[in-house]
């Protein structure tokens, strides 16, 4: 088998597998919306991640179909369709980081700042503003801009042809600057939250005269927040480093880069169930209901008119007085 063909099939199978799994997680997130406004943010992020994974699956599909290049729309509009998820994902990372940080710093203000109404408005804003901004950026871009987010059948990657922060690609420059700014904001937000929470914990322990150990709930909160920060930032950081330092990647490098892209968009489907007990319980109930529905034999329905006809033919016996 051709190595490129095998790698393409692998990426397609992995992408479809994560899409199916993430759809199940998203349905469970939808069922948890009434429990906390935070689940509204996570549900919105999950929809965008599935959108991104659909693009990861579309690239190998057109490659396996033998399509040399997409031509049903101009490049700028294909780029809007294929790449808008990148700009939409950035405010989600920032807002969710602020949400989790506020929980550690002052959880009493969660219901005020992240009320159900405010959270819905925030989610709608996180979808509309980046999408409109991306459309405007593409409208005013040159026809030969290297930052167009396109697919190629010669390799497994998707994205622009620009490398690094250069002025040759207006789209690429704006996208890269937004990504770097998001990374800085998210990292600083998590650091401030963890440091502030640690300071309050030490002050409380010193005033109460008790000691802290690694099994305390506070330590668990800090560790969970740190892990969430790392798993959300490590995959895109790795793919960015590969993109800038490994120019001639070939089939193997292209496969690694494509795997990193899929992992970047699918990581929350693993992280959310791992660190949310409510979501895990909902997923268990949903899985049991699906399995029980498949195992339960179908009950044959009987027409109620049949009983009426039978009752009408029965003669009532009246005993003699």
C-alpha cells in the first residue's frame, strides 16, 4: 500500500472516530445545560471542536476521492468555510479560562458574571464576531494571499502556506498574532488563578494552624486547572513548532502534523469527561439507556378494538334469585 494512502486512511478513521465520540459527549453536555451555566460554555466549545474535526475528516475524503483541488467555490470562500473554526476557538479558550479562574478566585461571583443569560450572550458573541471578522479579512485579502486555509491532495495537512510572522500574508499574520495573544492570556489567567488560590489557602491554613497535604481538595483543584491548561495548549504549540521548524516534512512529517491537528481539536472530548463528575454520570446514564434500549425485546402491540369486540360477544350470566 502506498504510504500516503495508508496515512490518509488512518487520519480519516481517527477523525471519524473522534467525531462520533465527541457527538456523544456533546449530547451529554446538552443534557447538563440546566445544571450549570459553565456547561453552556463547554457545549459551545464542543460544537466548534466538532466543526473543526469535520474539516480534519473532509481533507482525507477529498484526497481519497482523487479530487486534485476544490473548485466549487473561490479560494477565499473555501478558506472561510474550512478555517473559521480557528478564530472561533480562540475566544472560547479565553472565556473558559476566565470562568475556571473565577471559580478559584471568588466562586461567589460565578452566578453574577456567568449567569445563564450572560453566558448565552457570550456564546453567541464568540461565534458571530470571529466569523464576521474572518469574512471581512478574506474580503479585503489579495487573491494570492498565502494565508488562505485550503486543503491539498499532495499531503495530509490543511491550512495556509505562510510560514512565520511575515507581512507577505495578511491573513496568516492576523491569525498567528491572535493565536499568540490567546496563549499568553490563557497562561497568565491560569497562573494568576493558581497563585491567588494558593495564597488564600496558605493564609487560611496559617490562621487555623492546620497543615496542607497533596490529598487536599485545594491541591486537587490546582492540579486539575494546571492539567486542563496544559492539555489545551500543548497540542497547538507542538503543531506550531513543527510548522515553523520542519519545512520539508514529507509523508511522515505530514502525518505527524495531521495527527497533532486532530488531537488539538479532539482533546477536550477526553479532558471534559475526565475532570467533570457530573458529565461522567450523565454519560454513564446515557450509555446505559442506549444499551438497555437495544437489549429490550420489542413488545407486540395489540389493537384495543379487539378487546372491545370480545367483551361485546360475552353474555352476562345472571344467577336465579
